[in-house]
C-alpha cells in the first residue's frame, strides 16, 4: 500500500490532540465585527472540537 498523502488544506485548518481528537477554529470572526457583541466574539475565538459526524473524514485527510 502506498502512503496516504496529507490534505494540505485540512492540515492548515485542523490539529490533532494527544488523545486523537481533532481541534478546529470557529467561523464568523473575519469581518463585519462591529455588529457582533463582545461576548460573541470572545466565544468565537475559542477552539472547538470537530463533531463526531465529521471526525472520520477529517482524520482521513490528516493521517499523520
């Protein structure tokens, strides 16, 4: 079997944790920030985990 190639777009967006979970960043924090509350922007800045429904697909894109 040949080695799996890493999906370069996914490797820039996701990071694996030591326990095998996958971290991601939240959306909606790039522009039009003046109309968003400070609390909302603060929570959007925090990292989140990839949902269980998408975890298998994301792990296949970043195998190493």
